[in-house]
């Protein structure tokens, strides 16, 4: 049996794209289990991955169209449960185990052989799938086995979709996105010149939701989303601030900001994972001037988005600042060593409840707390190569079990612990896998993007 071990690197983006590998780091204390999951990253080959639990039994008489080709063993290294963890298996890793594997013809099944909801994702826009994602729950230190099966992929139903995002031309070029727990928007070019209420801002807006259903289209259609009609509303004030998770370039004790995004594209739009990109024209100051591509990944059931900002054109290393807006009554807490910052604040003076916003950088990130008149900031150097990766999350006390600042702090700490201790992944080919993976599959078709 040919075996290759990989490690899932949380970024989840979330697990939309590659992130630096993170060696397990034991947290100083064990936080309580999360109230909502965070996005999971892509897997990376790790020679040092722990030995997985024994895989589930293979069906005795698989037929050609439903041949099981790979056993996927997942192990939670934490002594705490993880719910709705998004697992991303890259095609690059899978073909090392079974050459010629075609993700368009692959199902994920559990240990009993029952298909589980999965999604093939194109992460580079070439119309070809690069990874397959699915979700799993884990108890403390639990291992689970799944199998990849050659079979026609079933189309997802409307009720399977729990993420959504789109460019909103009719609202002056917004880009809005959501899952079953949270919603956000950012601002496009037309808003800069809107005669009624122009706004130039690269801040991140927050919409609070009471219901798990997808509401973006409905709210824009009725155009009355600043009032709560039983589903939530837009109570959050962004203006020219960073909102919840916007960034800028920190230089000379000042924060330099981009204008609104100039372009957008959606790479994946559910049912499990949303991936989109926003592009920004060159901005900054002096030799720190650069263009930015911001990739956002949001998974079903997650309170945290994965943000990846890639900069091009700067002549020197960029000092970047990720921020959270200052609002009356807001209480900020930061942990420079763990590289996170969170705010708990009243909405509309408390009349609309309380909101938690947090930003969490990858383990090992160097950060420095700064502030401006409008924002609390975490300043960090841009990576020498690749994107700056961080997570942005929210919680509303009227629609979640998170009732206060202490509860929100625990949620943020647990995400930080999960990033440092990703789910471990082991892939093993089953006998006859190469032949099965290359066999014709009747009616197999590509999942549309």
C-alpha cells in the first residue's frame, strides 16, 4: 500500500489556497471548545505527520463506477472537539497517491460508505478543479476515516448551499458575501462618485444575521437592510475606518489606505466554500506603493473568514496594519504573542445588542499594537514572499451562544489554538486504485463554478 502523509494547514481557507506549514504549538492553556468552526486550510505534505488511526474497512465487492481508491485518515491533535471542520485535499497531493485521479469523478464517503457533501474547487481560475473539500466533526483527539470513490458526483441541492457572494452592481458596486452565521460587504468604484452619499473606503462592513438562510439577494432586493425585520440587519458603521479587518500600510506613524476595489472575481461559490478576489489599484507612499489582490475564503458554519492579501510593485518591505474600527463603548483586547486582537462593542448604544469583531494572524506572526483616531491596529511586516494571511470573524450576542466579551475572547483563543494545531491528514491508496481511477465513469461531469 503506497502511503503519503499530509497535514491540513489552517488557513481555511478556511482552505482555499496554500499557506505556510505550521508545526504544532501547544497552547499555554486549553480553551473551551469553539462555538462555531473556523475555515480550514489546504493540506501540505508533511514527512513528520503522526501515524494515523487504522482506516475504515473497504467494501468487499466494489463495482467499477463506485471504486474506492484512497483512504483519508484525519486526526484531531487537540484535547478539545472541533465542529464542522473543513478539510481540503489538493489534487497535487492526491495524484501522488493515485496517479491520474480526476476530481470531477470523485465522491467522498464516510466509514460506512455513505456519501458526504463535498465540493470541487478551482483556486486559480483555469476552470479545472484543484482541490476537493468536505466537512467533519471531531471529538477530543479523535481520528476518523473517509474514502474517495470513483463515481458520478451528485449535484448539490439548494438547501446544501450555505455560502454565497457576489458583485452587486445595483448598489454602486458593492461586493457582499455570507454564510449561515455571518455576512460582510466591501465597497467598489461606483460608490466613490455616488452623488447622494459618496464613500472612499477599503474597510470591511459587517451584517448581523439571526437566520441561517442566505439573505444577501433578498436584502438588496428590498433595500431596507438597516432595519431588523426578524433576520438581522446592517447596524455596523464603517465609513473611512478599517471596519472589521481592513488593512493599510503603516509608515511614518500614519496609516496609508487604498481606494475602493477596482475589480472582482468569484472562484468558488458553494455549497461549502466561497472563494473570491478583490483587486486594488496601486496605493501607498513613496517606495511603499503597491497593488493589492485580496482573496477571501469563507466556509459554511464558520465565524471566521480567511483573508490573503498579495502585494506587487513595492520597492521595499511593506509594514502592514490590520485594523478594527473604534466605536463608542467598544472594549479592545489584544495578545501580541498569539497575534490576535478582538473588540466587543454595543450596537446602536446597546439597543441592537453587542457585536464581537476579531482579527487573528498566523501562529508565529510578529505584531505591534498601534492606533489611529478611528482604528485599533495590529502592525506586522508583509511576508517576503506570498500573501499576508489573517482571519476576520464576528459574533452577535442576539444570534449566537456567545453572550459577552469573555465568551468572544475564548472563541478567538480557540481559533488561534486550532491554527497552531491543524487536523492531521494521511492518504493511502487502496489495492487496484490506479486501475479504478482511470476506468470510464458513466455520466460523470464537472461541477459548475
